[in-house]
């Protein structure tokens, strides 16, 4: 009996020990590992949100990652003459730290997307609708990240599996070629097109999430980067068909009646029917209080805004005064009046100048809450002048009197609009079939919103170079001036590989550094540069290969497999361009 009791006690003791051991093995739900997390659609949805969040960081679209390409364009210049100056001058040194920030942000993004895809790929053909949408968003966001990496750095490494991040050799990946990266970009966007719903599904799909229409639009953009115009035209036509009662394949889009609705904040304007995809920022008055300039936005009190307004904003109104519109862009707007002999309304929302036409237009002649009069000459930078950029700021709306600098701009960045689909379709049509009435009609749809006179096919018949000039250096700058994307266009058009085009960019990028506010709106001639030290052109310091950013030393020094690109070695990329059989359209005088 005593032995029996001891045995029973030992048995109970072992049982208790086993039970305690089992309890100790229970996983802490607040410390989940990658092996355990992401087994359900609900958990993966958290990863999708994290991927979107990485698009709102300083190195992606909240500041530097957006402004670098604005600087690369010929319709903007760096009026602070610091900070973004090497990007504007196309001479970024390999020792500079800022060029690493987009690299950092987009590889964070890619890592999250690769994790999501490692979970959804196992689903195969039996994916639930929720998993299908999650996978489609991961492909779209990864495609967008690599689109930017290739457009900025030319030949970044391809890391396409999550497991690679657990293997030291794969972490230190070598460069992939430009073509290899764009092969993946095209594949990601085309896959997303098949997995995602259209914006017509409503709810969150009409409020900022990537859709099949967004994927189709960026797929066409990616195709055009390598001159696949026929393929891109077919995709663009499918998007256009959705706007006129067609097949509704990618959702219903249309031009907003008011051009300014694309650059205001608030639910009445953002994620509107013209927007294929935009980066979401919290509106003024609803933001948190803590700014996070780090690559991980972790605090629940984060402002969740961008710093775009701070970069554009005039110094007198609290802005950093970094970027100004070029006088070439201003002159372009002024050169063509509307049918009613008024200024192009897009000028109002693009450049913050006083104009007689604005007295009774929209918010009137306003700079923040200040009412401008004819003698007011608002400049961007108090030391170097410059025409203030109004886009993606509240310069015109009078929402506040002073800019609160930092990550406070609540205006969503529209990365692709329906007007871009129309003008890209016209460009592709011109490349494939030459000037046609269809190409003219697509261009005129955009011009009609601005109340401009229609173009006539007879003025371009048989001259594809002339119609290209009209699209590239009239229609696109006036519609998209001072927005992200022009730098990508200059590369894909091959403007750096033709002396005539390079000279044209120098002329477009010419500006006058002056504190004389009365001169800020005057035309500036490149020919006068030698006789006036205040005159400069952003493209004078370009040297071959520097259309891309260098892969900076802080990256190559820690990764023995990573090499520099054409910007590191000043290698001319014209042989790649011409070797593909691609054509640089010659400069055509449209006057």
C-alpha cells in the first residue's frame, strides 16, 4: 500500500512535470516567428499593410524617393542649391548617403512581399479569394519597388524568395542586369492584373488598394521602358475601354472635370475616378504628432504624412524651398491660351504665381492664406529665387497660413492617372502606326479638359517625330509637370544618348539664381549662360552613365558581390540603347 502510494505520487509528479513542460512550450502570441506567422489570410493581411506602409517612408515616396525623380526632370530645378543638388546636377558622388535611402526602403518592401508570396504560392490553384487578392497586392507592390530600383540604380540584385533572407550567400547577392530586373517587373505586374479585382468592386478597392487597373497601368509603363509599344498599346486600350462602357476589364476610369481635384486632400478628391494608384497620406487635422524619419514606421502616433510640401514650399511660408519649376515649363503654359483666351488652368495648380486670370478662378490669387496682388512676386527660395511648385501642396487652397514642415503633407501622391493612360496610348499608337486620328483623339481628350483647342491630324500627318515632340515636350509637361516620372521618361526616350536632345534638356533646365523677385517669371536663355554667372543649367554637369544613381560605397563596401553601375564608372549606355534597335526621335521645332 505504501509502495503503491509512492508510485502514485511519482506518477502524478511526472505528470505535473510533463504538464509544466507543456505549458512552457506554448508560443507567446506576441513573439511570433516567421515560421509560425502568416498561416492565415488574416495574418497575411497584416503583412500586406506593412508592404503598403513601406511605400510611405522617407526613402520611398514620403520625401527623397519621390523628389529624386522630380529633380531628374527638365521642368524642375534645385532652388536651395543644396540637399538635392547632386541629383539635379546628375553628379551624385558614391560617398553620399542619401542615394542609399530608396535602396533601403524598397528592399524592405521587397522582403515583406517575398514573405507574403512564400505563403500564398503554396495555395496553388485552390486559393481562396482573400488569398488571391493578398498575392496580387504583393506582386504589384514588389513590381513597383523593382520598377523604382531599376529606374534609379539600373542593375540592382534580384531577391525573389523569402528563404533567401535566411542564407548568408543569398543576402549578399550580386547585381542583376537591367533586363533581368524589368523581366521580373513585367511578370509581377502582369500576374497582379490577373489576381486583383477592379476598383469597381468598391469599398477598399476604390479607396487606395492596388487593383487590376493599377497593375495594368504600371505593366504598360514597364513595357514602354523597353520600347514594347505594341504590347503596351494593347494593355492601355483595355484600360481605355473601361471608361466608355466597354469590357470593364480593369474598372471604370474617367478624367475629373476639374484638374485640381487630382492635387487636393480629402475624401471628395483623393482616390477619385481618375486615379489608377496613389500613395495614401493622412489629411491635415487627422494626423498624429510623432514624425518618424526611420525606415520603420512603428509608433501609433505617427504623422503618416509626406514631406513633399516642405520640399516645394516657399521659404517665406515656412517651406524648405528646395525645388522650383523651370522657366521653360512656365513659358510653355503661357504660350497657349484656352479657347476663351484664358490661361491653361493647369498652370494654376502647377506653379504658384500671381496671374490676372486667377482673380476669379478656383481659390483666386492665393498663396496659402495670403491674397496676392499684381505686384507680388512669390519666389521659392529667398536666396536663389525660383517659381514655386503648387502641386501636392496647399499653396492654393488656403487651408493654413504657414507650412508645418516635416512629414505633415496630407495630400495623396497620385502615381498614375487616367490622363497618363490617354497620353501613353497616343504615344504608343504613334510609335506603332505613326500619327493617326485615334492618337490625336486621345491627346485631345486631355486637352479638352484644359479647354484648349483640338489638335488636327493634318498638322502631323506622316510625321511621327513631330507628334512625338508634341507629346513629349508639350502635352506631358503641361499635364504632369513637377510630378514623379519625368526622369524615367527621359531615360526611356534615350534623350541622354543624342546630342540634339541633350542640348534641348540643357535649354529646358536653364534657370536664373536671383533675389530680384521682378525677374522670377522672365524667360531664361541658355545662350546667355556664359555672360551671366547667375544663369545655370542642371544638365551641364551630366556625364555618360549618370542618368542613373550610383550604387553608393556604403553598399558595395559591405557586399563583396555587389558592383557599381554605369554611374559608378561613367559608362556610356548609348550602345545598350541603340543595340536594342531603339530610336531617339530627333528634335522637331513645333513653331
